[in-house]
C-alpha cells in the first residue's frame, strides 16, 4: 500500500506516543509534572461523556460487570454513557514522550475539583501484576542524590507531601527515611550488564509509582547501540 507501512504489527508503529495516568486532583498533578518536573502542556480537553466515548474506553469493563452480576459502579466503572460522570484530560510534553493526565469525576463536580469518581488504590507496590511506573531520565552531568533531595524539598514546599523517594539504606519509619544521608538517595550499579545504571523509586503526588534513572558508561552504550540497530533495521 503506497504511503503506508505494511508487514508485521511492530513495523506499523512509530513508537510510544504517551503514558496515561489517572489522577484524583488534576491541578495538583498538573503542577507537579509541569512546574516541578518541567514538562510543557500540549493541550487539554474535557467534559467527555456519551455512548461513543463510554464504549471506546469501558466496553470490556461493562462486560466484566455483567459476567460478575454486579453494579458497574461497584467496580469503579463510571457512567460516561449516561453522563453521570465525565472525563477530563491534559497532555504534557517531555523531551521524548508525552504524559496524559486523566480525571474521572461526577458531572456536578468542577474540572478543578479535588475528588474522583473511583476510590484511589491503596496498595501501590510495584510487585503487583499490571502495576506500571513512569521513568524519568536524568542528564549525564546531574548530581543524582542532590536531584532527589531538591525534588522532595520543592514538592514539600508546594504541599505535595506524598512525593517521597526511597533510600538505599534500611529504614523503618518516615522520620528515619527523611534523616537518611543524601548519599542514600540513589542506587548506582557498577557491575554486570547494568554497569553505569543509577536508579531510585519514588512516589508522585497521587501515590503513583515513579522511577528516576541515569545511564552512563557501558549501559548507556548498550541502549544507544540497541536504538541505532533498531533504527537501521526498520528503515
């Protein structure tokens, strides 16, 4: 077909366009990803409701509710079809990917409100199957440990007390985590295939799982070589 990609499924893709994150407080999440982490707003839209959008997003959940014989609302399924709930979205651009913030709310609630239709998940361990995280890539010359300290301080200044990074030392209380030395803010790997990879896990303002990484040395070359080989192979 002229002008169109053909062949395997993968050959027809252009890559990852965005990651989506459902939030409770849109304004707080938006401020974190733009003002704290430096993303740029692409666009916003909202008040989505009606049969077409409901079916597009929620058809599989409606079927599951019927199979279980339960009220869809008990499974956290909003009624976009009838308009009892609405969906608002905002897209935020980072250098190499877009993050979409989504908020499902009751129709009478303001788009800038501080509640959500469905109850937030309490258990956010990264070990849960289906759990996902958003990973941000630090520059080669960034002091990783200081970055985490600055991130937490700036988030706390804004009242985003949920933004908390792990430490590489064992702590048993929140105070002990806060009192850990700044050198405990990142895990640098110095051997094996991941040599040069530094990382830490952190919770965002909604309790979402974030990761921050820095890739230098051998592991940086590994990723660069893989990207070059992929680009060469799909030309």
